C-alpha cells in the first residue's frame, strides 16, 4: 500500500476514482444523457484528464 | 437547465445553488448550473453528510423543464424508493486488486497463467471474506464495491487491513468511503 504513504499520488488516485464513478455508475432516469453543453464537450475534457492521471499513477506505482 | 445530482431521503440543509425537489417521499437534489464531472462528484459526496440515504445519479442527467424532470422521475419512483431504502445509512468502500507488473515480464506463458490464476483466486477469497461483513457487494474481475453501514466503516477497514496482511502477494487499492454509486442501478 505505497499509495497511502504518498499524499499527492493518493489525491490523484482519489480524483480518478471519483470521476470514474460519476461517468460510469449511478442511477439513470432519462434515456438521453447529455454529454456536451453549448458545443463544449465536458466529458471529453474530463476523460483526457482521467487518462493523463491514470498514466501518471501507473508510472509512479511501478517505478 | 436542471441538472440532477442524486435522489435522497431525510435531507437536511443544502449548500447554496442546490435545491431539494420532492416527488412523494423521494427527494431529487437538483441545481440550475451546468457542473463538470468533478463538481458533480463532489456535490454527491457532500450529500453523504446532509441526508440519511443518498442514491447517486450518473453525470449528464439534464432536463430543460420541471415537466421533463417529472416525466423521467415519476414512472421510476417505486424503484428509486426501494434503492434508497437499500442504501440508507450506508457508504461504499471500493477494493481494487492492482495487477503486478513484474509477474507479467517473464516469457514463460504457463508461469504467467499460473500467476494470473493464483492472483484471481486470492482476490476471490478476499472478496468472499469482505462480502460477508458488508450489507451488500458487487464484484467485477478486479474491482469490488461493498455497501457498509457508516458506523461499521472503521471495523470494515480493519478487516481489509487484516486480509491484506494474510495475502502479501496481492497489491490492493482500497478507496472510500464513497456515495454508493455501485448500488445505484440504472432504472
């Protein structure tokens, strides 16, 4: 559990987990999920952040 | 625009910008702004301290009018009520088995498969032991979510630590407590 001893890494992992949950889990009541607003694709921006964080996590976890 | 964050029971004061919209005993927490996924997640987590039961809504549920919101929620009230009762007083603890990089480096295919298999068997054993201590659980191949009463989170964390001590070959990431996303099914 080296993650627990590395505060900044731990914070980033928490951020990734949080965004992952929000995008993939939870109740859906409308058939139509709006993934972009006013021509700005928020989820796309969010996913790029997520991928960058995950890559950093893997590097630090195995390095 | 109406952005839907969560359904709750027993909600107390909400932070500025959020509104509690009752549908019978089921209360929808909504906001008029358009949050990004991170903000949505932080709002849902903050509700854990402000309500007795929190059923998270997936990011992206937006409605143009009150009528649209009601039309989406009304037919599902029975299912929402049931799910809220199920998660009442509970949070989710996540346990993820992280793959071991070094065991994948060898060029011996059989050894690789044996390593994967023993990793999976150990992960299943950990899951069974933890599931027995949780109100409910869901497991995918490497991820598991446990529904735990708030008052039991300390004891559950200790159980995770003890299991890790007895399975030194597993790399495990334990996260939470979270709002119970894994127990909020699409309806």
